[in-house]
C-alpha cells in the first residue's frame, strides 16, 4: 500500500532519516498537456520571483542568517506578510502566494544565501592568511546568485493532493491566480520500496517534466564514531585499500572486542582495475592523436573538441565508481560493519609524462575520490554506516601483525623460501627491504610466516590505524580466508 507523501512522520528517538530520490516523469498522452505546461512554466517563474524576493531581504540584513530553523518562517513572514494583527510590515509582499509555496521559497532562499555567506567568510580568512604572509592574493570573492530561474520549485503538502504513486493533482499559478488543475497528471517511474515513505517532490522542467520525490526511511542511529569505538562490546569496521593497478579495492572486516584484540572476519577483492586503466588510456591516446593533427596544441582547445571521447571516459568512470562503491557498502553491511575506513588521498598528483599517461593517472586519482565520496553517501543513506579517513603513511610498508618493515616482491613464496629470502635481505642487503611499488606480494622482515597479498596487508593496516585512535595497541589475533579459500600466508591464527 502506498504511503502518502503529505502525511509527514515524526522521526523516532534514536533513529536517523535515510533519504534518496525517485524520479517520476509525466506521461505525455494527455489532451490538456499544453495548458498544464503553460501553468507549470508560470509556477516555475513565480517560485523564482518569490525566492529572489526573500534572498534580497536576507542579503540586506545578514544578521537574519543567525535565525534558528524553528523560527525562520515566523521571522521572515513577520517582515513581509500583513494580517489582522500586523497591518504594516517592513518588506510587504505584493502578490498573494500560498503559505506552503511561500515557505518553500523562504527555505530555499535561506539555504542559498547562507551557503554564499559561508563561502565568503572562508574567502576572507584565506585572504587574511595570504596577506599576513606577504603573498599576493588574486582570488575573487564569491558572489550571491544573480539568477534564480534555474531553481526548481519544491511542492509542500498544500501544493498537491491525491498522489498515489501513479498520478497527482497540483496547485499551479495560472498567471492570474492559484488554482487546482481539474484532472490528475499521470506519472510513470519507479515504485516506492518497502519500508520507505514519500517526501515533498520537486517540480523539474527541462526537456520533459519530472517530479523528483525524496523517499525517506528511518533507521537506528549508529552513534558517533568515537562512541562506537569506545563501546565495551567492541566495534566492527570495514577497512579499504584503493589501488591504481590490479585490484581496484581490497576490503577487510575487522572486529574488535573492546580490549584491543582484533579478529578478521572476511575479505573482499574488487577486480577490474587493469581493464579500466587500459580503456581509459586508449581513449586518451586517441584524443592526443586528434589534437596533434589539428596543429592547435593542447592550450587552444575549443568546446566540442573530442567531446564524445571525453564523455565516454567520464561515463565509464562514473559507472565504475557506482559499481565499486555499491559492492563495498553491501560487503560492509553484510558483515555488520558500522564504520568504513579509507586512506585520505587528497594530495595525489600525476607524474610528469606524455599526455595520455599523465591524464590517465590524473583520472585514476579522480576515480578514487569518487569511490570514497559515493561509498560515504550510499553507506549512510542506505544503512546508517559512517565513514572515516586515516593517514596513508606506511600502510603498505609495515606488517599488519607486528608493525615491522616489509619487502614487496613479485614472488609467491612458501614459508621455507620466505625464511631464506629474509636471510639474504639481512646479510646481503644489510637489513634494507626490497620494496617494488605495485608488486602483489609482501614479506615481513621480522617473521617469515607473515606474508601474503600486499594490498590485503595495506587494508588491514588502514583498519588498525583507525582503531589506534581509540584503543591501546590493537592487534590482529585471527585472520580470514581470502575470498573463502585458504591461500599461502592466510591462515586462521596469526603466528
């Protein structure tokens, strides 16, 4: 049974609201389509006009931005709306606008102006720091929006009725008055999932008319990360290592009992990085050849140059970021993780090389960022799982079991051959480890039994770095079979 959008449910104590959007589009085969389209265009313009009106009031008096959200409507309507108790107001609104539409405009204007002012304050702080150091500062200050016509109307409960998921009746501005349309508008699109409720829709008029409905689900609040980590019953986390070659992501589920003893419950390897890199580099190589034939050089590109190839690269990376982030979130939820931990990789820069190689590396870094941001969003919105970042320092260069230095190599070793290799390193290489960037295997210099997949070792170190913030000397006591099978160096007990 469809849960009506205009019946707002209160948030339960100890719960958070998970939210995502369903897009419904208007079915075209209606005889009254032209009139409805004209009314919708008029409503869109009226929404932009009223939003602009309230934004100007807020910009004229920035102290209004300190207004509490509970008092926002009372304060701004008190400045603009006449009634029997208030014959004169400071900024009278000339047109009659329904209360629900007016309040939607107030909320939008408040959000837009507050966002601009926040960015402006950051700009001022940045300017002061630069000038204090005697450096030149040329950044322009952010400016408030000048055009509100691209903002889409949000319809609160008084602006629509009789919504059942397949049709809706709207209150629209006809150009002279506000009126309910006589016939319902038929809709097509995704149905409401079980356990979710409809929110207030947004009227989006682009190439077609869409209604974007937020859908809301209440899920138990996981609590703050610090509270979870310091829980006497322990915490379960999903630590992730992202890579530029081989496996895209390696994830490990680590469960702490609250005393520092850590058990690895499961691991996940997400493959496909080589194919992603190869396809992207192939397209970039074709772009580089196309540029070289034009005799324009890379600094004089015009809009539309190789746009389809760039679009193809962008679409493929977007698809991969959604695919990988979805797998990570489902893996974390399946094993009861309440926090997903990534390395903080915000300062990565491509190496100097040819155009296709440099651009490929740059876009690989962008893909990493997309995976982190989309995992963070999906994990919280779907299951209330939080995300944390740790420093990447030495996550690949230390053994996850004893924090000793590790060698990284191409060989898959038995325990006896691993022991012999360590002896060679100690005697011939004077204790300096053999570290090959990107090599698939690692070997602990201190204990030859500690060896295996280098990316999995890095993933474990990411999780341990997070746990060290809240626990004293967390240590992995047992480890999981890799992908459900026992591999060399991946035995249940840590020795």
